[in-house]
């Protein structure tokens, strides 16, 4: 029996997971998304075209690979339909080709979930989390509160009654907010999308994935967001509403812990964060703005500008430990091409101590990063196509990271296109 490899982000999301899943997908029979919602923006570029996937797994462009939206994902039918319509218009139709299935146990995002999200953020004012307002948090709340609707419910004769019951509950909550809304247009689009989603095969993801393993087929679990946004281990409360770590692959697909194989941890050569919350190495100056502009650090889904800073090794060590990372993948090395000197945070000064780990509280007491200066490579690496062409100073940076993090860097990305990816060892 084979095992499930896992690919996930080690920072605050936006690490480039979609690109690498696309690159690796020819090696796998099944790509399975295991958590999160349509706030994910997995960007893929090839053949001069750019695609942004919100819900669909990033193996969708490989002809031989099956793709599963797992039970740990929360699905907005409207967004999923739009995503598939756009793919079809671009010449990629995974539904027609039979390359996409959805877990029956995946929960549905209702239009009123989005209203609750927006109303809550409005009420919180300056203390807001920085939600993408996709309704994801309220959907997970209904899931854990045992009120949610699932994909499998859409085929039941009383689905509309179940929907109305949950919507009435949401309207009661909204009545306590100073918040105006009109559901008419959204509801019509919702039910149109529900009918469309019924045309996509629904499966029990736990049996589906384990069936692949039993047949000796290869499976890659694709995460969304990043480790530091994990609801249990991230920078709470400025986190997402799901488990973004390797453990989330077990509950988000229905696989046992002993079925986990390699764990690919993706990180940028620097660091970014979108929305509110702590960010110890943030650069609120010209350097941070340079990283933002050169790295095109604007959300693929929301368009929001990302906050930028130097790489954070205590945070990376923490993420590697939590996930059991076996191989690292470094993204966007090309963004640092123009710097004479780059920096890496090796420790924090926190409450009078020098520490090399992420402490419990980095919100009320902000850690001061201890930075190590590193020579830049001052070379355009976007044209590098062989490992022999990698600049010596970039190799030194990689070697430094491998020594600090105690995990090898397996792949290096030097640009957004799938061909701009080098296998190092």
C-alpha cells in the first residue's frame, strides 16, 4: 500500500503551493485538496497563460491526474461554478473529462454565511481579523456547531427545507447587527450553482483516497493558506478557521496518520502576510515596498497588498516541527535578485530573552527580530534552467537555510512559470 504525500505552506500562506502542485502532478494519480475555502488563490502559469484556482485542486491541468475536493474543504457553489466555467472557456473542462470529484461530507458556504462574515468584521472595526469575507469562518462555525449543510445533502428531497432552516437561524443572528442586505440575487445564483454541482460526481473521500492507496496509486494532499494560519497552532486569533497542517490532511480526507509519506514544506525566500495579525519581520519601509512590487505581492483572490518582510527562521522551524516536513521547496528566489544584502531572522528578543522559537504571545508583546546579514547574489536568476547555473551566493543562502532548518531544499523556484522550477537533489 502506498502513502499520501502532503504539500503545504510553512508561512502565512501565499507561498506558491499551486505552482508546485502543478509541477509535481505528473508524478501523482490523485491530487486531493484537504481544507480551507475559496479564499485560497493558487496561481499557475504556463504556455503564456495565467490561472487562479480557489477551490479546485491544482493538478487539474495534468491530463492523467484525478482531482478531489476533500471533506475538509468548505465550498461556495457559486464560486466553484464560476471557476469551472472559466476553465471550460479557456479550453480546460475537468468535469467533461471526468477528472474532478467532490466529497459528500464537504460543507457548503451559504450566501448568509458571507453576510455573517461581513457583519462581524464591520462590528469589530479596527480589531477585525482581516477576513476575505467569503463566509468561511461562519461555515466552519456551523460545521462544528452541527448545523451545517453538506454536498451530500443537496441530493436529499428535503434539501430546500434544510437550507431555509439554517438561513432563518442566520437571519436571527443578523438581526442583532446594524447591517443591511438583500439575498434575492445571491440565492438565485446559489441554487443555480447547486444544480450544476450535482453533475459532478460525489464520493466518500475516505473510501476514495484509501481505495487509491490500496491499488498502489500515488496521492498528493494539497493544503491551502499556511501553517502560521492554523486555527490551533497559528497566530491566534489572526488565523483561518481550519487545520492547515499535516494533521489536517488526515481529518480533511479521511486517512490514518500512518498513511502519511513525504511532507513538502513550501516557503518564500522572504516572508509575506495578508490581513491583520502579528508579523515579527515585517518591513514597513522602502525595502518592504520593493519586495511587494518586485514580488507582485497582491492577493490572487482579493487583490489586497501583502505585507512583506525578511525570512523568519524561528517561525519556519516551528512550522517544520508541526508538519514533520521531509523536504523543503523555496519559492521566489528571483525577487531577491536586486539586493546587495538580504537578511534572515535567526532569533527573537522577547520579554528580555533571546529565543529561537515562536512563543505563545506575539501579539501583546511583539518580538524583536535578531537579523543576520547575508550577501545577495545580484544576478537575474529567472533565466537559470540548470542547477549548475545557480549563482554561488544563492547556493550559499540555500546551504545556510538547510543548516538552520535541518531539512534539505528539494526544489527552487526562480519565476512564476512552471518551467522556472529547479530540482536540486
